[in-house]
C-alpha cells in the first residue's frame, strides 16, 4: 500500500508530464480537474472521482428530465381541462343569459302598465260602489216588506238580492286588495 506522500509525488510527476504535452494537448484537456480531485482524495481520505460525479450528475439529470416530462404532461392535461371548463362556463353563461332574457320577457309580458292598473282599479271600485248601492236598496226593500203586522212576499227576493250584492262587494274588495298587493308600488 502506498503512502499519502508517495501519492502526492505521483501527482506531481503526472502534472509535469501533462504540462509538457502543451497547452492544446488532448491528454491535458482530458486531465483538467482530475489531479485536483486526486489531491482532495489524499487530503480527506476520500474516493471522489470525476467519472463518479458525472454518473451521479447523469442519474440526477435523468430523474429531473423524467420529473420535467411528467410535469409537462400534467400541465398539458391541466390546460386541456381548463379549456374544457372555459367552454363549459361559456355555455353556462350563454344558457343563463338566455334564461334571463326569457324571464325578463315574461316579466315584461305580465307587467301591468300604470294606466291599465288605474283603469282596472277604477272599474272594480265602481262595481263595488254599485253593489253597495244595490245592497242598500235591497235592505230598504226588505225593510218596507216587513210591517208591524205583516211580511210581504217580496222579502225573499229582496233578501236574495241583498246577499248577491254583499258577495259582489266582498269580491270587489278582494280583487282590489290583490291588485294593490301585486301591482301597486
């Protein structure tokens, strides 16, 4: 087994031989860094080699290339998914806009103009007042049919007329309430 000193002397001899080959020597180019690694091995009692470092670097590069290829593939897949989602989202927006337009058209269709509301309200209010007037006439007719001693045959007719008018008044009140609820702001 050689000593560290013997190894240092061998490095010095090799260095002189390589330097003697000249600046553009093939061997000199190939030996760049090799002697420095040999000196480190002596100094640290290690077994470093440029060939080993190259193999480790190549292995790491291969692993990194595989990772990069996987990431590229995943990125491509995600971009495709994003494009599909964009298309879906655009379709959804189109569909929602269409539904909104349909809903707006329905609102417009069923929206009552102010003048129409006022006319309907007035017609129903007038019908209610007429029914109340008829109800009062029927009540007066019933009162006249009832005397101190007798009851006239016309009382039934007057009572039926009264009930009919009272129902009409209630119906008009209900319609006016509903109109106010739905259309009055």
